[in-house]
C-alpha cells in the first residue's frame, strides 16, 4: 500500500468511533478492544465517540451532525464506522451519513478484501481477492427526479462517471495490485457493451493509468483483464479463485462485494476501508442487520478486520498482521463462532477469543 498516511510519525493516534445504528453499535466496540489490546505496539490511542445515523436523524433531525464532520476533519487521524439503517422509502430531509462522509472527506476508494481461511460452512476455498470500489460517484450521487409523463410516473437517476475519479480509483487499484505480490491480476469491471459512454469512460480511463506521466513502467507487472459486471458475478460463483484485484464503479462494486461475501461464508467477515489521500475510515461491509440486532450475536470479525485494514493504511503492518492472524486462528479452530457461521457463540465470546490470541 502506498500513501502519505503511511509515512507519518505519530506520538498518538486519534480514532473517531461512529457506531451509528443497529449492529454497528454491537460490533464497533470489538474493533476498539482489539486496537487497545495491541497496547504499546501502537502510538497512544485516543478514542472519540461521534454521532451519526438514522436513529440520530429521527431524534435530532440530522443524520450527520456538523460536529461529527468537524471532529473528523480537525481532531482525528482515522475513524471506524459501524453501519447505518437507511430506510428503503424516501424520508424527507434524510440522506445516508456514510455516503455523505465519503464525499465530504473525499474518501474516494472503498477497498474490500475477501478471503477464505478455513473450511467454514458455506465457504469456498482458496479465495483471496480485493474489490476496489469507486466511492464518490456513479448512481450514488443520488440525483433522482420523479415526473409525470404521458404514460404515468417517470423516475430518472443521473449516473456520473468522471475521468478524474476513474483515474484515481484506477491508480488505487494498480497500487493495491502491486502490494499483493509478484504477478498481480487486475480485473476492470464494467458494462460498457451497454453503457458505452459512462462505463466506457471508466474502462478507458482505468486502462490508461499505466501510461500516465510519471508512472514509468511501475505497473508493467500487473496483468489487466476486463469482465462485464453480469458475467463477473457468474465467474465469481463458478471460479472465484481466479480473481485477484477487481476495480469497479460504485454500484457494481457494492453489489459484487456482497456477492463475494457469500463465497467466504458471511457478510459478517468482510472488512473494508474508505480511503482518501489524507484520511482513512474502517467500516465492515455489512449493514445494520435489523434482523439480528440487539441479540448480541452479530459477528464482530468484519469490524475487527476493518480495524486491521485501517492500521495497514496508517503504516502499522505488523500490528495489523497480529490482528488478522488472531482472527484467522479463531476461524480455523472453529469452536467459537457466531450463528451466521453455524456457531452458537455470542459477539462477546468471539471478541474474547480474538483478544486471547492477540
Ligand atoms: P445487512 O448487511 O444489514 O444484512 C444482510 C444479511 O447479513 C442479514 O441477514 C444480516 O443478519 C446478515 N449480517 C449482516 N451483518 C452481520 C454480522 N455482523 N453478523 C452476522 N450477520 C450479519 O443488509 P440489509 O439487511 O440489506 O440492510 C439492513 C440495513 O442496513 C438497511 O437499512 C440498509 O440501508 C443498511 N445498510 C447500511 C450499510 C452501511 O452502513 N454501509 C451497508 C448496507 C446496508
Ligand atoms: Mg453494500
């Protein structure tokens, strides 16, 4: 992983914690415990709780308080986000705080490693891929209109793809590929056989990254392939082992990463970071899981792995490896697992098992 954040020397690490809604509140403390367990291997940790989410919106009329953004910008080195319960219907005045934070802090990449480590129920073996999802545009700019046409209601959404965003996500994807080993493969996911203008621009721009001025052959060892998004899903289920790094516009990236999570046994295992040039925010890929919230059985491992991934982006590779190895050890032993993985353990029991390993 390249990046300016990796080379900063810190005497303290200010971590903003934004649990938000649902199981976000149950799994984020797990990330904190694990960071604390690293003790003196990290700079002195300072945690700050920040508000956001749908429940905050229903109580106070805002899903993302200005104060949360201010503390993130001015008084934090990094952050961990839990999950938000965005309603599926339109609610006047509400807008997803995670989408807004990604935009406000210019966290333009969402990096999602998906890996199988043990023969868990429902897990396919030998999967080791990273999905690099563009995080600021595509259909998620949320420019939608509803009009009355001659045949009834007509809803439209604008899909924005810019050269700038495609170039920088492309570069992030090539860098991610380089960090993975000697002969990495980068798969560009698109649908430019149908959306030749928007996906066409994404595809061409990512393809042109190796010939940008200043790259000077840096990405020559990266093999580049392409996959239409629908056949990407098909191939991910048929032969997920072939994929290494995949780069995709925002919505395709969102969808294929939930699909990839199914291949490794549970959404409760898949971590991510929202990455920009100057800030990093860890976030489990899953949502607020209303079907299991409040029961103390949410899988905390995605959240714990997200904390480790955040550490990698801050330059603490060895510390992150200690966390990842501990999670892998717990999964391989297989006797302390939450119900999503076929186990009977609680969130806290899984956290304790990881802490014991660390
Ligand atoms: P979801 O990811 O919350 O849940 C999908 C399935 O995975 C459910 O069966 C759930 O029980 C399971 N699951 C998720 N996390 C788990 C964990 N840690 N341990 C064990 N099982 C887990 O997606 P869903 O149900 O479509 O959406 C629920 C809410 O979450 C919605 O309001 C949605 O808007 C929001 N959401 C928020 C996201 C975010 O904050 N970045 C991302 C995705 C959805
Ligand atoms: Mg999603």
